[in-house]
């Protein structure tokens, strides 16, 4: 659960950061490009005025110095032409003068007194901002000026801001991760304590109640309610176990005494009442078996309820040896058949109680001179087979679940 809470916080943070930083970076990139474009256009207009004045005064020798100084200061590339589009000056030392650029679209528009500002590529396939201005006084065109500025510096600034945004996002994500992990641990720690306490309660004893002073208020109240409920449940179970154990012990002695008194009545009763006496003794015996069952149940509830490996063959031999004297009194034989079953998983003491109940029921219905067979079948199955009358149709429960 800690991982799921942490991932949910991180996913939400990433979405928020992406929603904020991506538009911010995009706006900054567009702003940088726009500022560079305006700067190039402004510088081109200023240079166009200066060169137009030099052309008007016939000071053509000053043009290389003007464009050279600007190129050296800014890193731009300046080309100046006359009114026929013939190159008069080029800031690039490798540039050629005296050639005609009139056929180029931006120069042609400038000769028609139209400016051009665009993004293009230079002779070295670099992205550049280009501004081409007419050198004019009113409607008189005396020349043109083209200023190109490489976008490398703009791209560098854009990349730098993207890197800064990414670094800021990573720092924010790290802080959110730390805070979210601490918060998730604070929330889930009481839940883990409740889970451990539930496991202890399921095993029969709550030894470490959950801490009701840590975590959110809702979980603290839940821990308090759970501890109160578990404590009361354990108290009720102990009271029920004590009642069953005490009642069974208290009933055992009076039942034994009642059976002895009923058996002592036999010599003094009319022979016709012997049948009723035997029925009364039988009811006392049945009640005694119920008391024994309550005692066994109380012992099981007070003992461990975790299954353990139990040797089925040893338990069968032991229980048969215990029941053989009682079976011999009723002229019934006990027999064990089938291959050894080995160990099975059972609650300590439960297997003995089950076999005792099955043998007691079988002895109650087995006629004299018959055999009760304890047959071990594959799959760790044990079948107790007697030769009694069995159940009639009315006693057989319906298989379809419909009465």
C-alpha cells in the first residue's frame, strides 16, 4: 500500500510539473525567438539608415567599415547593395562584391521598398534570422541591406532554460518523493499494526494491541475500537470456555452417581420395570457422553488451534487399544485394515476426539458377535465400518438440499 500511495503522489506531481513547465518552456522559447527577431529587425533598420546616408553622399568606402564593425561586435552578417542589387559591401571577408543579388526574393522586395524578416538557412546550413531592409528616403530607393544573425545563441539560451526547468522539476520531484514516502509510511504504519493484530487475534490471543496514538485520527479511532472489540471478544471466549469446562466437570460426578443409583435399583424392581430402567441408564450414558464431548471441546478451545503433523496410524492403534475392553464387554471385535496412512495435518487432540466419537456411535448400534473395522484408504482417509442396522429412508438427509 505504501508503494501505491507513493506512486499516486508521484504521478500527480509529474502531471502538475508537465502542465506547468512544458508551456513555460515553450513560451520562453517563443519569447527568445521573438526578441531576437525584433533585435535583428531594429539593427537592420538602423544600419539601413546609415548605409543609405553613405550611399547618398557617395561615401562608398565607409560601407565596409560600418558593416565590419557591426559584424565584429554582434556576430551577424551584413550585406549592402545599391539600387540595382549590386553588392557594395559584405561583412564576411570571403564575401564577393560587385555581384548582383537582385534576383533573390528578399532583395527584390527591398528594392520595391518592402522589408522582409524571416528564418532561413545560410550557406553553412545554419539556422539564421534574416532581416532585409530598403535603404530609402521617402520613396527613393538608394540601396538595400541584409542582416543575418545565427540562431545558435538563441538555441543555447532556450536549451539552458529547458535544462533549468528540468533540474527544478527533478528537485521538486525528489522533495515530493521524500514527503510522500514519509506520509505514506505514516498512514500505513497503523494499518500494518492492525493487520498484525488481526493475525494474532485469529490465532486465539492478542498479545500486541495496535498503537492507538500513531497515524491519522481515523486510523487511531479504528485501532482503539479494534482493541476494545478484541479485548471484549477474548473475555467472552474465556468466559464461554470456563463455563463449558466448569459445567462439564460439575455434571460429570452427579451423572456417575445417578447411574450407580439406577443400577442399584435393579434388584429391587419388578422384572417388568427392567426395560424402563435400562432405558434410563442408557439416557444417563448418553448424557455422560455429551458431557465428555463438552470437556473435549473445552480442552480443544483452550489449546492451540494450529494444525500439526499427526501420525494417523499411531492414533488409530492407540484408540483401538483403549476401546477394546468396552467392545469386548459387548462381544464386539475391533479390527484395523488398509495400508499405513502416515502423517496427516490435524489440530492436536482433535483426531483422537473424532475417532472416539465414531467408535462410540459404532458400538452403540453394533450387534453382539460383529466386527467394527477401521479401514485406512489412500488419500489419508479413515473409514469406521460397523454392522449395525444403518439408517432408514426417513433418517437419510436429502442430497439435493431441498426438504
